[in-house]
């Protein structure tokens, strides 16, 4: 075999290997820990409601790059609650169209529920015309869940309205959850004594290590740092890259998930708590 034929064979093998890597990249990411499998229990609730809260911020600092809610942190809980028989509303800080982090909807980053969302006209309508949190009575819901994403670092932790409504919901014993940057939505809430709600609470959210590894330190609030400032007992897991780590923490009626990989487990734990609460 002359060198030209050898080169063509080598190129063909290389292209074949590259094609296999591309085709199986979602499975490769999953094997590392991205959107892992989690214990899933089926429920059939009647006359129960869940509220998912997202950011309204769609630009990453001064870079001009689009951002928003990380899709799987919204879609996975949405369908977990919906499939369990709950009526699910999606709202945002300012109302209107919810910005979605574009990277999360691209191959190979899309979760199974992101794919479902992209074919779901009802869900897409909720995202396009979300209600403003000011206009929502949080006490009408059984579960309140705050999704994360880089956009949440700009508005969830500074919204007095959100803080006041989470304060009321907590006092009423409503189940509260968050994932990743969504935990920032607890920062301005108070407990029944008027102290910061997160103070002394075991909680998690995206790690400072993950923020650094993804080189998105431009955002104004980082959950690990902010929870520490406000007296929370921060917990997390780590890995060779924290993007592939996961953890879910329960403290009272609050369930928090570390990052996008924790979305399903966090939602499932809230559903289990709702079942136990109503037995």
C-alpha cells in the first residue's frame, strides 16, 4: 500500500472515530455525570399546583452574549410536576418572554425534557407569555420551585418582591425548592422570626469552583459565596469538573439542588414530600 492509500485509510479511520464521538457525545456526557439518571417515582396528585419561577435577565454582563434560565433546570421540574398530575405555572421576575440559555438547547447539551419542551406548544406559550411574580399569589401553590441559569444571578437574589413572597410561602408551610442559581431567590426571604431565611439552613447551589471552571465569574452573584455571606450551611459535591457533580439537600420544607444535574432529583424529592404531607 503506497503512502497515498495509507493516508486515505488513516483519514477514513479518523473521520469514523470523530463521527462516533459526535454521535455518542450525549451518552459520553451522561457517563461523566451530566443529567444523570435519578430515582423516579410516579405520582397521581389531584387538585395540586406547582409554580416555577425563572429569571427575566437575558444578557451576560457587558459581553452582550445571550443567557437566561438554563433550560433543563426549568423543563425537567416542569415535566416532573406535570406528569405527577399537578397544574404547573411558569412565571418570571418581570413577566413576558423568558430568556433561555441557548447553549442548553443545543446538541449534545439538550436533556430528554428539553427535547420534549421543543415539541410542546403549550409549554412554549407559557415561556413566551410568562406572568410577572408581582401578579401571582404564591399561597395558591403546593410547590414553589426556582430555576437557575446565569440570568438568575442578576435578578433572583435582589428581588424584594420575590423575597417577600417566599417569606409568606415559607410561613404558610408551602414546599420550596431551587436548583443551581435559583437558590439566590431565597436570599431576601425571612423566617417567621424575621431572621434571614437561609441563616442556619443546610442548602446547596452551584459551586464557586464550577463558576470558575466555566469562566463565568462576570455574573454578580455566586450561590456558594452568597449563601455563606447570609449564614447558610453550604453543602456540595465535587468532581474533576463540578459541572458533572450533583447534590440535593433537604432542610425542613426547603429542597435545594446543586446544579443542572440535580433538577430531576430535587423535583422528585419535593413530590415525595408533598405525598407525605397529604397522607
